C-alpha cells in the first residue's frame, strides 16, 4: 500500500535510505546487535538501510508513526512528507511531492 506520493518512488527511496542511515542505531529495527552491525561492510549496511526504507514507506501507510532505534519516523500526510526525528530534534524531511 505505502504512502501517497507524487514524486518518483526511486527518488523517495533514495532520500529515505539516506535519512534512515543518519539514525545511529537504526539496525535495532531488524533486532540486530551492535556487534553484528559493525561486522557488515558499508555496502551491506546500505542494503539494510534500503530494506528499512522500503519497509517504512509501506508501513507508514497503515502506521503513521514507527520507532526506529532512537529515532521516530512519521508520515505527515497533510504536508505530504515523511519526518525523521531523533529525540526532539528534526533530523530530516523526505518530501513526497
């Protein structure tokens, strides 16, 4: 299902992949331990972040707020964007249109 969007999906996925990569403990979403995460190559970490971004894109269609490690990912349907927060600070915004 996913979230409603007007932008090209590949562009959204690229931006969302980069954004979740900024959450330092994003690997916890997949119940990985820090040691397991550290053993992955940069390419493997990128693949995990891309899989996470895809899961979030589709998951936010039914759950508007999803915790990812120490971050929170929120679908703002009124403003057509995905907000990524760590604590009270906005980390980044991924526009959907």
